[in-house]
C-alpha cells in the first residue's frame, strides 16, 4: 500500500493537479494542494487523522480527478505542460507532511485508507 501512496504523490506532482476554472489551471491545482497540506499540518495524533479522514478523503479524490483532467487535456493537445516551480514546491510540502504523519503510530494505515479511492481512480486511468 505504501507503493500506492508514492504512486499517488508522483502522479499528483507530475500533473500538478489542475482545477479547470479560470485561465490558470495550475493556480487552482496549487491552491488545492496547499489546502490539503494545511489540513495535514493540523494533525498531531492518530485521533486527529481519524477526525479529518472524511475531509481529507474528499480533497484527495478531488486532487486525483484534477490530475486526470490535466493529463487528458495534455493528451488532447499532444503536448506536455511545463509545471510551474511553485506547484512542484507545494507538492514537496504535501509529501513532507504525509511522511511526517505516517510516522505517527497507526497513522500510516489510516492515510492509506484515506487515499485508497484516489489511488484506485488514478490506477483506472
């Protein structure tokens, strides 16, 4: 399951998780990534993970859906988009928060449960 978590992070960081609102989908993806990171920063205990599970699950699912949309758009255009540096940095902050939380006793399995639907959606794509 840890490999799936890494797959999710890789796919999210390489597609930059675009919301297709407005003229700048990367900005929307950046905002969602920062929102998830902010939610994760509030977590200090296993109980915190469990309390925020449904919210985080929804956010990760939205992030996966945005990643798929971004990839489809790239495929339609036939060109790979350049990911803005701030999006790459935000993805690294997200990754670091996930690693921090996974060190909390029992939290790693909870994170896997939270991200399962997102990972499955990305794998189906």
